[in-house]
C-alpha cells in the first residue's frame, strides 16, 4: 500500500490495540498529549516513549521503543522530521506493523524504509482527526444501513 492509503488508515485505526507514541509529553498544552489522551479515551493502549518523562496519562514512559516490554502495533511519531529515520528503523526492529507520522512530520526516506519492511505508513496526518473522520463515516453508514 502507498503512504496515506485510505485503506491503511482505516486498518490501523480499526485493528491497532497498542500505540507507542514517540515524543509524548506530559504537558497538557502539547499536541502529543491531546492526541494521546483522545486515543486512550477511545480504548487504545498508549505507551509513552520519551526519555524526559516518567509517566504520562497514567502510563509508564520508556526512553526508547526497544525498552517497551510489550508488543507494539503502531508507532506514532511526534518528533521533528529530520529525527524520524532512526525511530522508524527501531519500529521495524521491534516488529510494529505500522508507522504514523503526525501532522507536520514528513520524512520520505523513513517512509520508503518502513514500506520496504512491510509496514503500513501514514505521514503528515493527525491520528485524532483521522479517527474522528472514521467514526463519523461509520455513524453515517449505520444511519443509511441500520441493519447491515
């Protein structure tokens, strides 16, 4: 699948259970915090990855993806675009099946490497906004086809 493929986005949002969020901040004013809080409220397991944090949103934070002791489905990245490649390489090593670069995060080389390794890739999109769009589509579909 290509980067930002609508089917990949749907699959990630519907099938992922554990999301490691690289760059997650404990500061409520940061976009990473708001997105993580929303995803957590929607039932996803959030794993903070930030060497400068101890706990975020009631979850233990880890310095690196390789320190996370559980299986990670998706690695969501809130870091500068130039810092993304090593994160994607680590996501590949730990066996994540998708990488999501948040709005404003664009790294074509990292996307190519992730895709070559078989990962689904979303780039320069907000996970919260995409989840809300999918929920709205599902509600609309249910209203049109109530017995489907």
